[in-house]
């Protein structure tokens, strides 16, 4: 017995040693990845100096034994080595530069805490004592940063290629329809679409209004269309639909669809749509309608705003308070709506023989189509049409979203617009005690609260109202209020940790597919686009990480089909994303910074001012403004609430957008010096709509601004600083005067 116990202990010890070794190697790769993120687009700031090509710089974390070593990489990551070289040297060394000692170790310590929490989610601990185990404290920055990669140490053996091309499993292939495997609703068309829509939208779609039709020249009924319509002119003929179904299977499918109430028999059919299937996780098939021929007749729909993970990442909860999340998914939501009769002729389906229809369907068709005395020929071709809302219809998302929101608007006491994430009236994302925030994403309703019983009561009230309206809900898809991890828009919100990130299993598969694709060097275009889309979605909780992706977007647009070879710059960007993957997380319980920070720049200098918001009465909540439309303040700020932090001159001239961004970077670096060890959330006020847009988006199409955004990204990821940026008019910006010294 003692020998077996000693053997088990030796094996555990060996696994821990191997895990630590892999962690140290990953720590070096992660640190050097952030170095590359900061300096990959390094530019000689002085005019006339040559630029450094991003494709000519070596990949530091691809070298087996970098000469600089981990300590040299960390020194490059130090907050004192900022690429803001346009500032006066004395100003940089004495005013802005964070020391390489305590402030840098605090920032690196926050990275260690985030990665350690992530590692606990990925690696099940076998011993109770390990749950409280802490890594030995090391005063050196290298020792602290070596902890940051412990998250992926246990994942390294499990990283296996997902498919032969590196990401083929991410794009579900189209399948031929099998009637027995098709997942169809038990009773479709239970809700009248026009009755479910709000009044304005109901009047628009009640009849075939002229504004709904697509016309030549980029106009629809005299209404000018979007730029997207003008860039992609309407083809002369409708596209050919995709039909992946045999005649025998299609006859069986039509019978099932008729029994479910999904099809009708219009007099005329103006567009014939296609049909195919994709696999579902339970082994069944989901029917997909190829409605491109119908979309050819319609104009571009109005824009619809759906909540995304970056909107959910704006949630704020008190430190230590659990966040309870509930999710309600309406079953077969699109097929729950019965469309108006004038739409049916645009959603025609493949033809079928009359004899293959059920007896009841034959009688219905004969009453509306057959005028003769003799019975119709059983071999007559019959063309059914979909009478429910097709998923492939270009207006389907808009109509389904507004119908679902209209249901919630019938209960304003429970689901007010001021508590709806993404709504313009929702100006405060804080989960106060007794408050329930909600988000609507087509067929999903998400509830967020720090009170579990209150969230459960709101969920029950919504379910009762939805069932009265005619919607159905599957019990297996119902998520009761929980704080132990709930699915939220493809992410996982862990209420006890207060984090929003991609699930560890999904992130593990994404990293594996990315490294496999980089190793191979070639990948199919469709798989590369899917891989890139997954990385963009995984980065939404931490939007600044999107600035790392630049060459990959150009590569994705270079080819439409076939196999492409990864550019060196694209390989570096994909590997950098893989190395910083543990940091793609939003901390919803970050403490607020003591004050707001305002920045401004002029051709001569910059200014940074700290604003004590407790002494300002008319400050709107952060995240409530839109650049150029509504300012965060509407009256001049009192002098006693302001404290000038920076006022300095530039060394040479640059474009004003670059200067404004440099000023914002200096303001955030000052925050990093005084932030708490675990990170902080800070409001940033800026009068440049360009800078506000770049910081909110996380990247810029301008290579010049994206270089600066990458440098800022490295600092934000290192210090775990979340920025709530708002626009402020120049005449009210308190940093305007210090910038003109």
C-alpha cells in the first residue's frame, strides 16, 4: 500500500513539474508576444527616417532560445519603455514613466491572477490542498510573469489538430436533407407576424409597400439605399438556389412540413428558394432555406442592433457580489411566425408531384388551383411555399428581433428600456441591488442580477407572457439563474468569478486549430475565414486585442475560394493571438478608478486632467454617449473638481489624430501607475471623435493609428485596465488649456 501511494505521489509530482516547465516556456512566449504587439509596427517617429516593415521583423517567440531571454523581454514590456517618443525626454522620465519596480510588478501580478483563475477552470484539481495552493512569491518581474502562462500549461498536451486543414471543423458543411433526421417544429405559424410587430413596423409590412422592393440604380421605391447596396450592384438575374435534397426525400419532407403548418399553396410563385441541411449537436438536421432568390426582389432591410459580447462586457457589479445569469431560448422562433399572404409567393420551394402530398394537402390545392370538373391529374407538379419566416430571408432578423422586443414592451414594469442592454435609453450598466438587466438577441432573453430570486421571478413572468402569446420553450434549453457559469452569446459568464470569456474548451480548440494552420502554412479560404471569425468573436470581451489582427484581414479578402498560403505577418498575428488567449477576458467586477481622466492634444502639446466626478453633478454615466451626438458633460466643470496631471510640448509635428491618440495613451499610462494591483476600470473623456471611435472599436483601418493602438493594447492587457471612453466637446474639455501651453 505504501509503495502504491508513493508511486501516485511521484506521478503527481512529475506532472506538476512538467506543468511548471511548460508554464515557463509559455510565459516567455506570452511575454515576447506582447513585446511584438507593441513594437511590430514600430515607426521611426522623426520625419524622413525609414519605416520598419512588419514583414521583415523576426518573430521573437518563434526562436527556440532567444538571446535576449525572458528578462530582456520583460524590460521591453516595462511601462517605462513607452513608444510615445514624441514627448520631451525630461517629461517622459519624470512625469509619465512608470518605474520598473513596484508599479510594473503590480501590473504583472494582475496578469498572474487572471491566468491562475483561468488555469483552475481548465485543469481539475485532484487534491483539496491544491485548491488553495499559491505559487511561491518572487520579487523579480521575471518570476511574476512566469506565472501568467500557468493557464495553458495543462492544456498543451490536449492541443490537437481539429481537422486536416486546421479549421475545417469550425465551418459546418451543408448536408443533403434527410426527412427522418430533420428537426421541425411540432406546431409552426402559431404567432401572426403582423400582430406581433410594433405599430410602425406593422404598417410597413402589412402590404407590398413600394419601399420594400429592390430597383435598379441602388434605389428602393425612391428611398436611397446604403453604401453597401451601391458597392454591390444588383445582378441582372436572381441567383440560383442551392438544393440538396432528392425527389424521394423531398416528398417526405413536404409531408412533414405540411403537417407542421409550415407550407401553403399560393396561386403564383415569384421566386423559388432552395433548401439544404446542417448537422445539429444532437445528431439531427436543421433545415436551412436558401432565400437568396427572394432577397433579390427586396431592398436592403433597416439596420438592427443586436447585443454582442462587448456589450455584455460593459456590465458592472460590486466587488465580491455574484452575478446570476438566466437564459431563455424560444423553440423554433422563426417558424413561430406566420407571414402575411403577400410574402408567400416569394418563398416558393421545389416542386413536388400532387400524388406525393397528403390527402388534406391535395384537397387544399384543388380548391384554390383546380377549376375543372374532372379530378386533377396526380402527376401534376405542385409548388408549395413557405408561410413561416425563413431564416435566410434578409429581413428575418429585423422582424424577429422587433417582434420579441415588442413582447417585452408589453411588460414595462419588468423589462423597461432603461434596463435593456444595448438600448439607447440604457445609460447605466451597473447591477445595483434589486435591479435586473436584460438583453434580447432574436430568440434568446438573458437576465442579469445580483439577486437570484428576483432574476428567477422575472424569468417566470416572461415565460408566462411568451406562452400566452403563442411561443414555445424547450425545458432542456432553459437556464435557471446561476452564478456557476452560463452560456451568453457564445461566451461563458461565470458569476462567482465575475468574468466573461470564451469557454476553455472552445478556446482550447481554437488555439489548436490556429497553431495547426500556422504549422501547415496553407489553409482553405473558407476555413481561414471561419478561423478569423472565431478569433474576432473571442476578442470581443477584450476589444483592444482586435488591433493585433491586421494582415489577416487583408489576406482573407485577397481570395474568395481555393487554398491560400499564410503570409509571414499573418502567421505572426495568429501566433500572438494564441499566446495572449488567456487574457481575452472581461472582468465585470473591476473597481472604478478614483476619478475620470480627460485628455486633449494640440499641434504644440498635450494635456491630461483628472476629474473628481463626485464633485460634478451633471456627469452622465459612462457608455451613454455617442461621439458627435451627446456629450458626457453639458456644462463647464467646476475648478475644484479638476487636477492637472500633464501639460507638455511635442518634439515634432504629426497629424492631429496621432497626437490626440498619444495624449489618450499618456492619460491611461498615468492611470496604470496609480491603479490597484488587480486592475481598474477608468472613464476617459476625449474631444476627438476619431480617437473615441478607435478606442471603442479596438482597432483602426488606418495603419498609422493601429500602430499606436497596438502599443496601447500591450499596456492595457498587462495592467488589466478597462477603458470607458466618452466624447466631450472641445469647449468643455478641461484638458484643452494644458494642451496649449
